[in-house]
C-alpha cells in the first residue's frame, strides 16, 4: 500500500482510498510526499493519524496491515498465475525506500481476477511477522485490480547467498531523492524477485502499510523466502535504516494458508 515512488511507495504506501490511490493507479506509486510522515518521532506511526484528515481510518479501521501470522486456516486457494515481462529499469528514492515503477503489460491472475503490476518496493525488516519471526527484508509487488482494489504479493527475504537481481537494483540506486531514474539499457523482469515455489502462500484482507493506510488490499504472502547477501542487506539499511510499520491488531480476521 505515497504519490509515488524504489516498491517502493513517496509518502503514503500499499494500502493500497487514496488521493494516493489515484496517483498509484496513474502508475506513480503508493506513497505521499516523504516529508509528511516517518517511522519515528513526531511524524512516526503513532502520529500518522494527526498528519492528514484522510488518515482518520487508522483509528477506526479493523483491517489494518501488517499483522503477525501464527494461527491460520488451511484452505484451497487459487494459484497465483504470474505474467511478468521485461521492462526498462525505472527507480525512485522516495525518502523511505527504493521503488521500482513497472512498465505496462505485466499482471497476475487469481482465479478469474486480473491485477496489473504497477510497482514493487522493499521494507526492512519484514513488516509481516511469520510465527514470531521477522525476516531481514520484505518486497511488495503492488498490483491494481478492478474497482480500486489492490493485490500485493509479499516476498520474504533472508540473509544467505548473493542475489544477482538485487545486486542489479542496488547498483542503480537513484542518487537524487524524489526523481525517477530511468536506465533504458537495463531490462529487468520481476519474475527474478520470486521464489521457486509461488503456490504456497498466506492470504488475508488488509490495508496499505503507509499513509493513508486504505483498507483495499488483498495480501498474498509467499511462504518461501528468497536469499540476499549480508552485504546487500547492509547496503540497503545504510540508506534506509527502518522501513516497517508496527504490527496491527488482527480484529478477528482469518488468515488463510494454502493447502
């Protein structure tokens, strides 16, 4: 779930209402200007509701994200069918993360529902906590569906071997904040960000995890993590030290887990 920007979302992300939604749908991103909110201090998560009238949902909403996942309900979930194609590398340093804006034509299908890939970005540490575990990072692939709904595929990332795809992205960090950096001669394919097993996942209804935290997200959290090197994690955290919203109340929501 910003007006947009390295997946990742400029000041408002992947809850994906939004004044930001309109921006995101326009292909920009899921955040609002970076100076409007932060992850600590007077502009931190405890104060997001005070920064913008649109954020009042924070106090009353019962489908906020992220959540801690421990108790699940086994279910026969539809496979996520990925149709990702190469696109030129377009990144934005939105002040909170690096967001990669994706070219048109790539999508996922969940049953008969189609969602178009708009952008992906990263959080550190992971926003979702799985059986009490925080992963080193979490990637969010943000997809737009019909009627303003979003589907976000979350990829958990843990320290291990070097990741060539991440290495390419990190080698092209935008130096200037807030401006899209286009590297036309470098083609990327978001498939390279996915684990080999994409059929095992957790599913629940939630919100963007950055302002305005709109409750319009179908969360699809892949159970199999991918590996990134310690050096790659350190390079990201040297720029973005903390980019994760605290765990939110589940309010009786059922998390489904693929059989």
